[in-house]
C-alpha cells in the first residue's frame, strides 16, 4: 500500500499476508472509509488507495476517549482504595498517562494539521 493505488491481486503476489487476511481487512477498511475501492473502465480488477484524511479523523476520535480512560482509572482507585500499593501505582500511572494524552494529543493533532499547511 506504499503506492498511490494497488490492485488487490498484487497484494496477494507481494505475500505480506494471505488472500483471506487481505480480503478480511479490506471488508473492514473499505466500509470504514479508511481505504477507497477504485476501478478503471474496462478493467474488472479492484484497486485500493489509503484515505489519509480518514486516518487523521480516526486519531482525532481516539484522542477524545483519553479523558474517559483517565476517569475510569480514577474510579478504579476509589473502588480499590484498600488495594496494595503496587496495584494503586499501576492505576495511578495509567491515569497520569491518559490525563497527559488527553491534554497533549489535541495539541499534537493541531500541530500536525498546521505544519502540513493544508496539504491533502
């Protein structure tokens, strides 16, 4: 998929994965909008192209869940207030990570878009 578009049959020849694995992945990726199915007039083959905007949108949606994960870790610490120090430290470390990701990921994605300067 390092090419602008590639025929499905070529993916099979490259031998990165089995036909079944590629077909399964494409059945998920195409309807999700992450990969576009293309065709050429007079050619029965299907061609595929990565949709870079879809992957950025996915990253933005994933960034929205970090605060929920941090809250989940906080709730876990309240429920397990009498747990071992080791267990509490694991929850605290995860909470800190998700809090950090919640704060930093939107900035990172904004920076990515700014630095790309509208290139799409």
